């Protein structure tokens, strides 16, 4: 058997290590500086919400190590909602002052029609008016109540100052339907939408300017688990696209 030869590498002795010690110190310092700058760049792009949830939360997957005192500003979810609502309210006051027809519409709805008006907002330049379906239609049918006709008359007066499209979105709850006229909630929503288009056309708004969407129970605001939640989900939204931009531009 042939003999194998091995080559051994010699390591520098203590003297050699002492001679290059300043280089080791310099490289460590440069590495620390590089790490520091990388951390600065990384922290500048942190998602603050994710950071708080991860290090300051008490839920699953969070460490709870972040001090919520003065380390980072902490805004509770309820406070955030209140701030958003306040901003929407301020925007609405601004547009209400800017648009006389809108101001008149809201005054008439609030004074004459009670709680038929659930929400008025300007969202991304679109004006949205949300009405309760129960105020406009009978129970589980598409027959307009006298109350609903009054709402549409008020709305038509307002739309005389609007030359753009009108989007109508109809929503229902999940109450089980299975009749010859309404096989399900989707059909009920569609028939209610058609009734609204016909009623507005009779008041002078051409059907060509109306875009109808019937969602039924597919898009809810609340879980359909209580009568109050189901009532909240039964709603009709009138949307005027780019309304705010046109009002400001006048």
C-alpha cells in the first residue's frame, strides 16, 4: 500500500497575532459601523403598526417587550375610528357649506324624514348617501312606501344640480327567502333597485344616468346575528362619483 503524505498548515504564533492586533480592532469597528447604518436604514422603513403589534401587543405572536410610554405614539383602535369620523364630519361640513343643494337636502332629510338617513360621507371625491331600506320599502317586498317616495322626491330635487352618473347599491340581510317572486335575497335586492330606478325616472331622472348594483346579503356591515345587525345591513347607498371634485371646481 502506497504511503500517503500529509501537509500541515502552521498557524501564526502569539507574536504574529500581537503584531496585527490593530487591524483586528479596526475591522471590528468598521463592521460595527456598517451594522449601525444598516439598522438605521432598516428602522427608517419600519411599519409602525406592525412594530407595535409585534413588540408591544399582548396577543398571540407578540413579545410585549415594547414600552408604550414614550417609545412610540400609541393610538387605540377606538380613538383611531373617532379621529376618522371627525375628519369625515369636518369634510362634510366643508362640502355642505360649499354646496347649497347638499345642505338643503340634508336639512330636509333630517327634519322631515327622521332616521331614514343613516350616513353621509365624501369618500375619495365621491358623495355617498346611505338610507335605511326599511324606511323606503315594505317588509320583504319591493313596494315603495309613501315615506320612500318622499325620500326619492327630496333626492330628485338635489339631483337637479347634478349632471353626472348616479350609482345605486342595494343590500339586504340574510333572512331566508324562497318564494315565486323572490327566490333569494339577491333577487329581492335587484327588484328593489329596479323599483328605485323606475321611481326616479318618473320624477325626471333618466335611467341612462343610473348605474344599479344589487348585492343582497353578500356585503354586510354587521354580522347577521341580531335583529339590530340585520336591520343595519338592509340599506341603500346612493353614490355620486367625483361629486366633490366638480363642486370644488365650480
